[in-house]
């Protein structure tokens, strides 16, 4: 009887294993070719800009405190993806261009950082604070947060500052339009400049309320006319005229 040696690679089990490896390699290459592009994440948080005018932080207790409430934004932009305008009635949701956190949180964090720097104070929203310390509650309702690539970034916000001790309130509106260049980095930077300008107006409002005479109350509960100052007499801060934005050009459907 004659025996013939069969090569190991030609055995049935070896052929099955080799075929499995070939299929696995082909599948891995196919999956690599179909993988989605990497997402990019953007933030509005303040940067360490030494050129920005800021009040020196107080070593002890600040002169006053602020409490910045959560910021409301329009539902159509309250999502992780950047939402950009293509024309007056259409938007695009960009899956690969995303905020580091939801836009309302990004705006609130940026405003809080700006205000505490400009006023030399701390934001005590959600935190206990000393009794008797002047606290100014800041509320911001962003009514428009528009992103026009290659054109402008627009923030239209109604905001208020309320002195918690006297309940004196100032309610104002700020419309800020920042021209931007091409690219989403430039668009986010435009929104950052608009938020910083908004914080400057709010900081001026806090200072105006802090400088207003206090309303004193007599033992009988009546207000003293000598010290009283109606809230309506405290004017909103003057803003620089909004920059006129160029007319947006139509964006390509797939861009």
C-alpha cells in the first residue's frame, strides 16, 4: 500500500480556516471603507484672552453675587448638531459638526465665565450664599440663534436682571450680528463674539441696578419717597449698532 503525504494547507479543515480568514479580511476592508467621517466638536466657553477687559477677582467676599439661570434657546437649534441656515426658510442639520454640549448649556457657560470676569464676582446659581449678600438673578431667553456660513452669526436675546433684595428688575433686548468668514470654525467664533458682547450689556445692567438707590420701607410698611426709585427709571444699557450682515448666498445642497 502506498501512502501519499497531504500538505497541511490542503487539508479540509485548513482550507475552511483559510477561507474564513480571507472573508474576515475582506469584510474588515469593506467596513473600513464605509466608516463615517469623524465628528468635530465646538464650544463657546471663554478662552484665556489677556486682551479682554476684566475686573480683578475679589480676594474676599465680592461686592455682589450673580445667579445666572439656565438659558432658553429655540427648539430648532436645541440639539447637539450645528444647525445652519441655507436661506430664510430652510436649515441644514450637520451630523459631523457638533457642539460639545447642548447650545443652551454652551451659552450659559460662556455667559457665566464672561460675567464673573467682568464683574469680579462669582455665579452662585444652585449654590448656597451668605444671607444679606446682594444677589442679582440673570435670566436669558435666546429668541434667535442663527448660523449663516460665510455670512454672519446672529444672537437675538431678551434678558433680565433682578435684584433679589428689592425685586427691582431690568428687562432688555440685545440683537447681535457678527460677520463671519468661510468655515464652521469662523461661524462658531462669530457666535462667541456675539455672546461676549451680550455679556457686556448684561454686566452693565447689573452695575446699573447695583448703583440704583435702595427703596426704604417705614415701620408702617409704606415706601419712603425720598429714597424710592421706580424700576422703570433704570434704562437699558446702550448698545453699539448691530453690524449689518451681508445678504446670505445660497449654500450648495450637499455642502
